[in-house]
C-alpha cells in the first residue's frame, strides 16, 4: 500500500474543503466511511489516493432512516445492516431490504455505508490487479485486457470497445426501480440527481459517475408509489453465501388482477452500470401477465447484448433471471 495522508472531518463543508486544501498529496483524494472496498483496492494497488478524508463523524446528520407515508429517506452514512432490518423498509420497500441482505457478509454489512455502496468499483480482475497494464479504468487509453482475456463475469449490456466490466453492486438496482433521487453536496453547493443518471457509460471508463471532484453523497429520497410494496430482487450467483451475482434483476410492479399498470426493471451483474430495462417495461405495461409475456420482455431486454468468449451464457441466464423476478413480483401478497 502506498503512503497516504489521513484526516477526519467534522462537517460536510470541512470534508469538501479538504479535497482541495492539500496540494502535497499529488494524487486523488477519497472520502472514507466503512472503507470495505476502498481499503481492499488500496492494498492491491488498484487505487492510490494521496488523502483519505474520514466522514464518519457526519453520521449525526447523514446517518438517519426516515420513513413517512409519502417517502423514505436514507442517509448516506446509514450502514447496510441498519437498513436491511428496518421494519418500514422490509414492509414497504422490500426490494431494498433484499438487495442489502443478499450482499456481502454480515460483518461487511455492519461496516459498509449506503453512500459508499453505490460507488463501489468493478470486480474485474484486470482492474484489480495492477500487473495488467491494459485497463482503461486505471490508465485511460491503455486498452481493455478483458476483451481478449478471461471474461466470464463481465458485462453483456452497455459495453464498449473501451471496457466490458460489469457493475456488481445490488443496492443500486433497488434505487433504480424505486425512482430514487440521490442528494449530494459539493464545492458548488447541494444538488439532487435522479439515481438512474448517476453512473456514466462505458465510453470513458475512468469516469464512472457524474459526481464532481469533492462532491459528497449525503443521502437518498425514495418516493412512495403504487409499485414500492410489490418489489423483489432475484440474485443468481456461483454460490449462495458471500458472492457477487452473475445475473440479478430488481422489479417493482403495480398490478391489478393480473394486469400490469406500471413496472420498473433494473438488471445487475450483466451490465456495465445499473441497468434500466426500458424495452422490457414497455412490453409488460398495460398487459395481462403470464410467463410467455415475461419471456417476451426478457428477450427484448437482451436484444442488444454484446457477449464475448466466456460470458455468452449471461444472455440466457439474464433472461431467465428477469422472468423469475417478474413472476415473483406478481406473486407477492401486498
């Protein structure tokens, strides 16, 4: 691990000022809360920040869960384990609880924050191992070793010739299907961003979100809607314990007597970023649901997939996962 400077911030403004106050770091500055992935990547050498700003003392302002009849508010410093066991989340926003319960280990969920969770980096082996020089995420313009390498766990949707890494997080899919807004504060003040717009495309892999330098996630707002209670997450992985997904699907649905009034679908592990399956939603909306219709929607969701040598199986696996999630959401008692 490379040497770095460590500071603690008492306020969000202090944390933001610290990102530009020290010119002697000569490397990137990172905020740290749980640090469950950041420290791992620092040990591997994939990330080498010159300054770590500890924001855990901001928990008093950004560590709350507030559930009202009209919305759910989650502070960025809420721990995953706190949210996954919250009665209102389990009852009214089950897809959130499920994405958190199925992620990582209990120990990590006790440490990891909801703000850091959506910013976790890819698990691509070529990104995580700096001995591979060709990685456009680490070194822009160097190439993508995964294109001709072992790419079994890589993405088939939203990829480019610059990067085929997959987004492996779970919680982000829940935020996509629940129409969440992410709230931030940065050098230019506060802003609210539709969560679906937070992550960028594979065209420029070294830039993963639209967050500006020094901008800090403070929390999320999830509006109550007809589809929030009928929401589900399906995660398919190599083993059922402590493993990232190979294909995941989050579905939130407004259903009346088998007719789908509205539906939102997000796919994970098969795509470069948290992926909204708009084509599938269009096919399902306004129709009477059966498995044939769900299968048709799944076909549409993967119509533009770009598989590579070792991950072609993900197209079929992703379709089956989507069908399972749609049917499971319809079967829920709400």
